[in-house]
């Protein structure tokens, strides 16, 4: 690869990956919100996963809270990262009953 640089991510699409620096993920989040792709449950779940891996749980929960449609994957990604007092404060299992999951 003479004179060429390797891409930050080998995955397709605009969702952030763990290889990407946090600022790239934040920029992708802005683009996702601006273009309206947050309605896609897979895109939202990817953002939640990204923020959890960066230890930014407040942003992960914000994305989760703004998602119009949630599935078992998005609930699981968030719940696995929450622990102790945070899980009790947010009480996601009560909200799961509301979403009928």
C-alpha cells in the first residue's frame, strides 16, 4: 500500500466501529441524527454499542431514549453495560414491559 492509507473501518455504512476514534463516532452520530437514520433500530443499536465501548453511558442512554423503535438487541446492549446503582436508577426492565418485550 504505497502512498495509501488504510481505512479506519472495514465495515460498510455510516455506523461507528471500535477501530474509529471517538470523534469519528460522534460525527457519525450527528450525521445519523441529521439524515434521520436514527429511526433504524440497527443503526441506533450500533450507536449504543459504540458509546458503551467508549464508556460514555450517558450518551448511550440518550440514544436509546431517543430511539422510536427498540428491540431486544438495543435493550440488551444497554443493560449489559449498566451496573449496580445506574441500573436501579434507570430501571430499564420496567420500561421493557411498556415496550412489550
